[in-house]
C-alpha cells in the first residue's frame, strides 16, 4: 500500500493482484516506477473511461500522450503536489504536476469528524453491553458478567485507540479485530442472545463506517478513497476496506439467521404455536430492527407486534408483583419505626437522625454510618499521596497508615481452605487456623456488632464467588495462549494474582510492601473485593482514631430503628447490585437515591397510590412509546438510524455536574481575592458544594425506597426485554 509522501494527498489505494496486476504494472512503468503516482493513476483509470488501461502508452486523437490526460485528471482531483515532477514522453513536452489533496487542517478536520462518529457508535455499543451486565447480574450469571466486562474493556480500548490515532490505518486494524470478535462470539457452543446483540453492533458499526467514509470505486475491488496515515507501504500485509465490508456483510447474514431463530423460539412460547418470523414480516423487511420500546399495546394487527407487547407487559407485571410484596413488608416496618424516629429527632423530618453529616454539620446526602465521613477524606488523601509519590517508601507509608487505622475482613483467615476447580489452594501463603478466624470475628463484632458482621460476611461470600470466577477465566485465558511457554504462563498468572487477589492484598497490608514488577511499584488492587472496617482505636494503642460516629450509637441502641436501618442497607445493596457496574461502582453502601424534594412532593400529592400510578405511567411510557420521557433518553442506532430509548436511573446520579459548578465558582471567587487555594481549602469548598446541593434532595426515606425499588426493578426488566427482542 502506498501513499503520497508527507501525508499530503492522504489517499489510500491498494495495489491490485491477480488479473489486474499486469494492468497495474503497465501504469507503474508509464510513471517510471513512481509508485505513489502510479497508484493514483490506477485508481482513476480503473474507475473511468480509461478502464482499458492497455492503451495507456498510445497517443489519443489529439496527439497528446494519454498519461498527460491522466495527470490532468489527478491534478483536477488533488490540486497541487508539493514536489514537482517533470514528465517527458513521445511529444518531448515537459509538464509539471503538483498534487496536494487537502490542507493539513482539512485533513485533521475530516479525521476528527470521522473518528468522532465512530466513537459515538462505539459508546452506544458500550451502553448496550452495560445493560446486558445488569441482566446477567440479575440472573446471578457470574460467568456472563465476567465475559461482558471483558467486552466493555475491549470497547473502551477501541475508543481510546481511535481517539488517539484518528486515521484509516488505525481504524482498519480495529475493524478487523472487531469483526474477529464478532465471529468468535457467534461460534460459542452455548450462544446467548446477548452474543448476537454484541456481534450485530460491531458489524453494523463498521458497515456504516465503510459506506459513509470510504466509498469504493464501482469498477474495482482494490481501491479505496479516503484520508489516512502514510506510514505503510504496499508490501505490508494489510487488507483493504473492501475486505472489511465483505467480511462484515457475511457476518451480517449469519447474524440475521440467528436472530430469526431466537425470535421465533421466544415468540412461539407466547402464541403457543410455531411461527416463522420471515412469513410474519414478509411485508416488513426491517424486522431485525424491531425493538420493544416501539411497540404499542394498540398495535394488534400483527402477531409479531402483539407477541412483543405481551412479553413487554408480562415483565412489567412481574416487576409490579415484586414491588407489591416489597411495599407490603416495608410499610409494616415503617409503621413501627416512624414513632421511634420522631422521638429521637430534633427536626420536623423524622428521618433527620439517619442523615450522614460531617462534624461541622455539613451533609453528604447519604445514610449515616458507624464511621464519620472524615474517614473517607483521610483515606483518599493518604492514597493520593502514595500515588503521587510513587516510590516504595511512599507506598510503605500508605500501608502503615492503613494497617493502623483499619481492620481487614481477611480472606486468608475466613476463606483459608478455598480451592480452585483443579483442587489447588487459591492461596498457599501464610497459614491461619480456626482460632485465628474466631479471634478476627470477635474483634470485628466488638467494633460493629454481629448484625453488621453477618452482612459483611455475606457480601464477602458473594465477592469470593465473583473473584473465583474471574480468576478461573483469567487463568484459562493465560494458559490457553499458544504463544507463551509454561514458565511464562506461570509468571504471568502469578503476577496477576499478586495485583488482583484479595488474599495477596492482605499480604501487602501485613508487610507494608506493594507488588513490584519490572522495577515498577504496582498498588495491590485486591481491595476491590475486600471489606475494610475503620478502627475505633489506633492498632496496638488506646488512642482514638476519630473515625467512630457517636450519633450512630443512638440508632443501634433502639432495636426498632436499628432493624429499619439494616433493612434499608440490605435493600439498597440488593438494588445497587442489579445496576450495571459503571453505575453501581459510583455508589457507596449507604448512598441514598437522588430525588429532589419538589419532584417527590408532586408525585405524592395524591398519596402513595397516586405516586405509584405516576411512576408506572412514566416507566411504561419510556418502554413502549415513541415520544420522549424524562425517565428515558434517546439514542440513534448507527446502522438503521432507528431511535432507541433507554431507561435511565436518574435516582442514582450523584449530582457531580451541579456540585462541580458550585465548587468551581467558590474556587474562582477565592483565588481572585486570595491567590492560589491550598489543598485543604479546596476540600472545604468541595464539602460546602455537596452540602448546598443535597439540601434540596428529598430525605423521605420511606417513599424514596419505594420509588427506587420500582424504578430499578423496571430497569432490569427493560434490559431483559431488549435482550429478547
């Protein structure tokens, strides 16, 4: 592949092979071996009236060499070329041609425009994949969650690569990787509908890209017009976009057949008879683009539409049944708790005592915990100092602070005998006994109570299952790589464990030494699975850490209020776990769903029944109507251009945009008067900004929990609907 030098013309044309190689050879000889110019000439000759290029050295009727006419064609197309070529042929004439296709600024604009559109399509695919994670988590499909997370990581890398190298070469390589991934997804023994959705999105993205930005010559399969990088030569083993398009269309046909199979099977369940999707949609050729949210219960003239509506409303009915059971038990608990809360509260809002506040009474907007929010600030500062310093000594200081101020729910102790599927111990380091386990449990229970310990243990068991699945699949990926030796595989897997295993994370805390690879200090990431409890007293001392929240003791000492508090935490954890990872990872266990008081007042103006009806109407509208809703946002399918609506979980958004706006305003005002703000001052402004924003956040916990429960369950059901259809 050859390109005009210096990245000027930015035209990528692929040298032909087979029957056309002689034709290209003639062109190359005519241009005295100048491969760049020959490729351009070949492109125009093969797609114009000069298709019979065997006549290239013959004079035309005006006696002018044909090649000069070709050069004129090129000149008209490309403008001037910054390196003049003197051409002499039969007539002995000399002529200068300059081919400068576009200004560099224009090339950059075209690259950015093209890349931006493809990135937008990739981000749409990322959003769809996150929704599939919600379905997998709802069904406790840990393997599915792991596989989907691998896909999201791959898509994110794609986006980064495109944004960093916005040219045809980089995107061609990514296109072939995508199509290979799509093909592999369709070859799975146990094919799921989410695999079809993933493959279809990849294929459609690149079909759209090829058709929009890289139109082929109508007379050649080897030519591509479009801007691109100039670093590759014809000798490179590189495929043209025509190959990409051909592979994508082949995969698309496979996907359509699989889609019909899945839809046929699902709809057959609904209508109690075998149906053929081709026959049902013989007059509706866009059947592969049908989505549940475009369905209306009134469109009953077609069995397909009616069946999709049946699925839609059946799942919504399931969500309502689940909500009804939750509401009944939660109302009973509220009836017992509200009188107790009123006795304990000094505010008109009985839930006020459950608010989390700093020592200076500024709010966080979250539910109170046993430990003050100042602990979070201190932990973040210590970790940032270690990251910024980056040396072994900086990390030693961090882990020393961590060990003195925290108790770890140590997996080496509580899960000490766990083995993998091959019967090998997951952790074979420091040895612990049942006595060590009992001692650790007593220490934690004494600090936080048995109820909270039991909740933490249940969470640890769930995290252990997820880690074991991740570890097993990672090990399979490493050891199935034919390009590495057994010794290399062992080293790679050992290094992975040292970074990501919560067992090795506990080793790091004990030893105050992080993992080092290739002389690079790597912070242990096993904390992602680990539960950490702030200490009341510095380890080995009677000096208080300052993290204990005395206000929480009032709640724990009232059995009714404490039961309500624990019920809320368990429910929040269950609901947060349904959400996709990109949402749930931003939430703390005590995060309260975010709903403005004015909205709550409007929804509940007719009482709880009226609010439930309002919520259901909005959710149903978001799932079935064409018109927009404030509970939904619209996306455009990059291939079909169909409007796709997605239910958003606005209730868990943490108001970062509003908070940052207030914070920035405070910071600018301060620095205009006083100069640069210290880190401590910036933290103070951030705390004030959060406090201002959460003041208009509803804290009617009873009604908020109902809204959040119904919305989250409906979100999960909607994800199931889109997976089916």
